[in-house]
């Protein structure tokens, strides 16, 4: 059957889906303006040049693509004045080929999104975080070079189904952190010259209560001996120095095929929440604070523990050990853990561990889902809760100072005044002189800020608990 050309044209014009457009941004123009003109499915191509702005992507299926010309790429520069480089609140967003530098809070922040891709970027000196997906699912962070932040260069906070592959992370308090997440693959990364190289932490007082199925495989984790330069009373200020891989309270972590060497305190450190976070943070009664079901298969560990620092040095002083170990389990209550060999490395605290049986994690190809997650609709309650977790909870804890004031302090200052809190979210004032000012969230619509304010004022901070719960709970997956 032969189609008439005119009929094809008419059918195309009547199609409900317009073809994807390409918007090109040149030096001197605004990236944000081009994003605002885009529709789902469009690509915003940014030519080399320096762009001093914050880019907020609040629509789905946008590709923000830096164009490489003669080795030059577009530069987003906060001039040490702007808080955030790129903020992503839409699903299916790809960000690639940018240099992001000199912001005071975040380089590239993904807030409660699904189906994201962040690749081939350079992120330098962006304050607290460099690349940080939060409460996000089904994403890829790959082939990025990140340095110079005082929390984690790559921070995967309360996420699920994420691959973190082939990045270089250095010169930060933590190179890569999986915080209270599930189904995470951390593979092929070069993590060096941080205070701690790779961290898997279960943080007290966050919305998610459990962790699981995290594979740390085939990474180079070397010379992580940098002094911790985070505010000392903040959560990142408690991160140990001189540690290759640190696991605190996090369950179901598999370590395999990593090269871990030259870390002055220990190659691999496992601790419970109380040891890791001390008296600064009340334990969460809905969380199990110990490390359980860790699996350490064959890894290459050498040259670790030569000059122990901080937490590890204190443990060794109490134990009478001459130097730091390759592997240290400082939690005698940990359970269900296994190790490839108790004799292959200088391992301390693993007498109660079993030997790992096959199979290993080599069959895991990816933690991402086979198909994209479908679009979502949220009620006002879900909007408030999920925005709180995705945008705010990386800085605010229930009872202690992560970076910003805790929930209890916010509730005290704004009791019965959600409108005032919504205004403060847009233009926050500093509540603690020892911490940096909070980044303004004025890009959030007023409805969203008010929903967050009502959610925060309705939270019931939990009392401290030093015993594991009988049953855990987790954030409502229906909103994610």
C-alpha cells in the first residue's frame, strides 16, 4: 500500500506529541531561560563559555548537554557566591559534559527524581556536596571527576536502584557515600586523598530506616589520609580520617575485588552507629544500629594502618595492637557477617565472622531497573514529606546537627507558623554560627514550601534508643 505524502503530513500535524526540540545556548545567554522554554523530551545544548547562574530543571525527560569544542566545555561558575549549580526536580533528566565549580552548597543536586543520568562532568569546590541524588531511584552516576567538598563528593542519600561507576573522587571528606540506601552498585571508581574513601552509613533520624544490597566492587581506594575539614560537630565532621572503606550501621554490604592500600588508619572499618556518631546524635529506635550481613570477598589490601588516627587510634590504644589493621570490626555485636579468609589480611575483630560461601557478587551487572519508573502524582501530604526527604533531610536531622538546625530547633522557632517557616525556607537565616548558612530554596514553588513546612512542624522527633528495634520500617515507597 502506497501512502499519499499529503496524508502523512496531515497525520503528523494531528499527532498529540510534538517532536523533541533542541535549544542551543551560547556564551552570554542563560541556560535557565532555555530550560524554561523546553518541553519534556527536549535537549538543551550549551556551548563552551562561563555561565554564572543556578539552573533549575523542574520538568521531565530533559537532556542538559554540554558541547565540547576543541577540548573546551561549558563552565557553570558560582563565583563562591551562588549556593547551587544545577538542581534537578524532574524525572528522566540527563546532565553531561559540564564543568561545575565554586558554589557554596551543591554542585549538582537531584531531588526525589527517577530515571536520572549524570555523566562526564567535572565538579570542583562546590561546598557541601558535588553530585548528590537524594530520595531518588533508578539512576546512573558515571565518568565524573569530583573534588573539594566538605561532605561527600558523590552522595547517594536514601536512594534505590543506583549505579555509581568509573568516577574519580578526591580531595573531600568522603569520596563516595551511600547513605541509608538500597540496591546500590559502586564499581570501578578511583577514590583517593579523602579523609575516608568510600562510606556506607545508616544515619540516625532520617526517613528511611533500613539499608541493603549494596555492592562495592573493583574500586581503587588509595591514600585516603586527608584531614577532615568539615565543621567538627556536624555529621561529616565525625567521619574518620585515614580509612579506605567505612561501614557504620549499614546492612548487606558486599566488598569484592577492590584495591585498598595506603590508608593510614585502616583499610576497611566496620562500626556501630554509637561508635561512629557518638553522643552528637540520638539513635533511632526504628533502626538496627549494628553492621549485619556484611560480606568481604577477595580484595587486595596492603600498606594500610601505618599511622592510625582518631577513632581507630583510640581503639588500638585500648586493644594494645601495634598498628592499624587491614580490616577492623569494632562492633562485637555485629551479626551474620562473613569473610573470604581470616588469615589473608591483618584482620581484627572478625573471630565471630564465618567464612563466605559462594556465590560472590560477580554476577551483578547493574542495580538499575530494566524499565523506567512510570510518572507519579503526589498528594499534598506526599509532596511535603517527599520534598522534605529529597531536598532538606541531607542537612537537617531530627535531633542533631547534620549541617543545618535539627527538626526540634525548627519546630521550636516556628511553632504554629507554617507560613513563616515556608518563607524561611526560601530565605533562611543562620541559626548556628559554627555552620555555613543554609542554601535558599526559593526556586521551590510556594505551594511546595508550605507543604514542607506543614510536614516538618507535624513531625514527632524520636527519643534516643541504644538497642536495636524488633522490626524496622521505611519511608512510604508509594511516593517515590
